[in-house]
C-alpha cells in the first residue's frame, strides 16, 4: 500500500481491488441505522480546496465524518500564489496544527506531488488540474463493478473533453489495470496529443463509441473551451456528441451511463436520459462516499480491522 | 552560494599546461608567463622566474577563454536573483571569460545607459560582458530600438529574448536595420498563440501528466519565418536555444542554401528529455521546454555535423521562492554557467558525440565569430584570456558551491566530469578552491 493517493497511474491491481473491496464493506455500514464507525477517531484530516468544488468536497467531508475523524476545511478561491502566500507556506502552517492527512483539490497538475515534498502527512489527490482525480475513477469502477459484477473485459467509452479531463486520465489508468478495455470519444480538438500511447480506442463519432461500448462515462463539456477555439458551439457539440435515447435505440443496446457531474442537461446528455434506467449517476454519488471512506481508512495507517 | 575571490598577480607563470586552441588544432605543451595581464613569454619550458605566482597545469588543458553568448544576469530589476557581478562570478567558475547578457531585464536593455552600466559592472571581474540589446523598445515588438546608439554603447547583437520579435513585419524591419551594422538578430523562436498557458513540451508526456503543452511546431514556425526573412533582408540570423528536430533540420537546409543562419543549443537540451518532468519539479521547467528523445538525438547529430554552431547556457537565475511552487505556477529557466563544462564533457565528449576540440570550438571560436569578437591568442603581447580546466575531474553538483546567487538547476546531486581549475583575463586570476 502506497502512502499517498496521487493518482491511479502505476497503482497495482491488488491495491485497487483492496480499495474497492473495502469500499463495499463501508457501503454496507452506510446502510445501517447509525452509519458511522469509530475507525479514524482522533485523526485530523484537512480538506484543502483551492478550486471550487461542491460534490467532491462534501463527499470527502461526509466520508471523514462517517469515520469519526476530525475535519477542517480550507477553501481558497483562486490559486495560493494569487493570494500572496505560497502553497508551501499554506500547507506548512496547516501541518503545524498537527494534521494527519491532507485531501487536496488544486487547479495545477502535480500540486499534490509538490505537497508530498513539503510535509509528512499522507496526501489524497481530490483532483489536480487536468492530471488525475483518482477517487472519482475508483467510485466509477465501484459503480460498474456493482452493476456488472466484474471489470475484466468490460468496454468503457469516455466521452467528451478528454484533453482537460482528470476524470478521463484516472479512469483510463484504473480501468486498464483492472482488465477493462477503454475507448475515448470526442472532437479531435479535445483529444490530447499521442493519446494512442494509452492503448485506448479513439472515436470521433459518438455512434461508433456507443456501438463499441458496454458503458459510457459522459464528461461535462465546458463552455469556456469554446471561447478558446476548441469547438464551435454547444449546439454543434450537442448535435454531434450528445448522448441521446435515439442514439442508444439506434444501436439497440442497453448501456450503462455514468457522469461525474455536474451535468449540462441537454448538452452532453439528453435531459431524461440522465434519470433513465440506463443511468447510474446517483449510484456514483452514493458510492463516492464509500470509496473515499475506504481510501482514507487504508491511507490512515490505522490497522484496526473493520467489523 | 560562495563568495568569489579574484587575484591580480603582477607575474603569473603557468607550468606544464597542454594548450588546446580549436583554431590551431592539436594540443601542445607550453609554459606561459604573464605580466600584469599581458602574455610576455610562451615557451616549451620557462624556469627561474622570480616572484611569480605559479600554477601547475600538469594533466590539465589550457584553452582560449570561453564565451557564453546567452545568459541572464537579471540586472537591472531582479538583483535578488543575480547581478552582473554575481553572474560574472558564476561565469568565471564555469570557465567563461566572456558572457552576453540578454535584454529581458526590468526595464528592458533597450537604451545605451543600461548597456554601458552592464559593461561597467563587469570591470572588476575577469569577465568581458558583451550585452545583447533589445531589438524593439521594451521588447514589445512595436518600435525598433536605437540600434546604432546601442552598438556604440557596446551591444553586440539584438534580440527580444524571452519572446520572439512579435510580428513578421517587425522581425523583417529589425533584420533589415541590424544588417546595416553587420550585427546578428538573435531570435527566441516561439509562436506565442500556440504556447499560451503552456508549461512543458506538448507530447505523450504532457498528455500523461495533464500539463498544458507547448508544441515543438510553435518553435519551428518562427525558425521558418525568420529563415525566410534572412533571404529578403540579407541579415544574419542566430537561433537561440534550438530544441526541436524539425528546427535543426530547417537550419541545416538554410545553411545548405548558403543563408547566414547560425544556432545554439543549451546543455540541458542535449542532456534531458521531457520524461524528466514527471517529478513535477519546477527546476525542470524551462522555455523552450525539454523535448523528446527524438529531438535530443537530432540535436546531438546537429552538434556533430556542425548544424549547431554554439553551445550556450541560457543561464536563467530564479529565486527559490519563485521556483519552489506548483509546476504550472513557476517561471521558466534554470542556471547553467557552472554546470556547462561538466555536461559537455559527460554528455557529449565522453560518449564520443563530439571531440573535445569540436566542443571547445562551440564555446570559443564559434560564438566570437558570430558576434565578430576577436579570438584570444596565446602570443606574446596579447592579453592573457585563458581557461585552465581538468577534463576528467569528477565532482558532484552542490547548491552550496555555486557562485551564482541562484540555485535553480535540475542537476543538483549529479556526478559530472570536467571542472574548471583557473581563469585568467583582464589581469585577473581566479583559482578554484574546489579542484
């Protein structure tokens, strides 16, 4: 077990399996009348959010509370540099208050790696720039495993802005380690250079991706990318890459549809499809808490076994 | 950081040195007697000289003093990171008796006063400072700088380094105007619309690391633009810190067509690839960024076949508080003066990519030819401008041993071979306490 969770690249299969197995145990605990365990009592965890986040922050916070940890939230709009204090100083200050673990969300790729050089506490990456978002990929995998039974051989297509997506990168690494096949699909301008190094299928046509896949992970498309000239309009994106019921019916397939949220209804995914029988979007949110409990527990150094 | 001490010996005798001048070929064993900075005797054996400070050159190589035609001395503006004096100390320790500070100071070196100031600040050091002035006022790419006046003040070339001259039109005019004085335009080749927000080379590695990329083609486009402009302007063009295989090929073709195009490469661009960025250590962030193995191979080939004329360090000091941050937030650049020899020996000469005299050519004759500066000669009556070094001396790069004010380098902890023993110029002598 590695000390930190910085990403899923290079994380061995046994470790991912252990995290998922632990997450399923925690999910069972979460369904009890008192969904709380004393596992991390006395541990202090700081949630450092340098980028706006609602669901990831709440999910981590809830996971920490369910584990009986003490939690502190540090939110900063904009980067630490713009505030005049360096990330190193910020974190050294927080560490001086005796923190055991740090959960960090930052707009700069590699910021969690930088933190590991500044402090001794275990660092959990809650999303760094366009690099990785490992707990999101773990909860996506947990949701798929729950629905299908196994990840081995499963075909998962990630659709949308792959270039800027940390969710895509973590899913690619994690799913491939677990024996799944991965495809990416989106406008060529939103596929990063040399993406074929990942050994993924690349589709520029959503219907091809739907025909290929067992599950779709649909990413949020951000309007600001249009302004930087990467695609012409949301209208054109919706028409050519939007996931719709008509497209699924044309392919005559029962696909699993995932979305890391927040959803642009009517853009990357048709409004009612997000709430349909295909969708596991709310399961993802529920599993998010269980997966983050598993990660926090396994990285805490606490050896007490779960009941 | 170490404090440097220069001596000013009245009589200095160098014994048993192997003198290697890339302009002459083959080393010869000589003794050299220097009085008040001027060479007075060059003989096979000089003995019985009274009261002379003596340096034993046994096992070392004596060469004409070296010139680094691309450094940043940060003065005026960022004297906390480097000054002309501390930069000259770093140059001395690196074996360089000449250095060309780039004009991206604050304010930019676009007026004669700044040029004269830089030169004056180097007076008490063994280093000749030959400033490169801004090609356009404020390096903004809108109006030409006063080139004639700047040349009279001591500028030897023009560049908007840090950025390319902003538009093709302004690049054309700068080249036309500079060509009247037979001084080169030195171009930092980067098409800014393709690199905005970029932090590293755009490649398989940037895709993996999720860092915004700076594609190599952004360099190639400006290299191609400016090569085409030499054809209509007749100006001499020098490409700074070339880093891509395609740009090397463009320069090779330009030379084959007889165009007055030259180029330089930094030690880090022939040593490292973008794979090194995986640590997210900001000491691996520079502009141009570290490229791929394919580019490094092409650079080494270009060095060997003469396409790449010069090795220059792009010595770019930055304070620890600026560099010890998230990769994307850090400024570009690393220091290079004090590790240049070690990297040249360890990465180029020892593996057999370049013969020692070829490597020395790229830090002595070649840059001086481009800048029309005289090549130091080992002859009676000449100013003694010499570097004495041990090509085999093995050492470990340590921050505390630097003479630069800054320590931003990815080579800390590296074991290199080749270290400077002594530097002589302008009547000054510096002897390394570390060799």
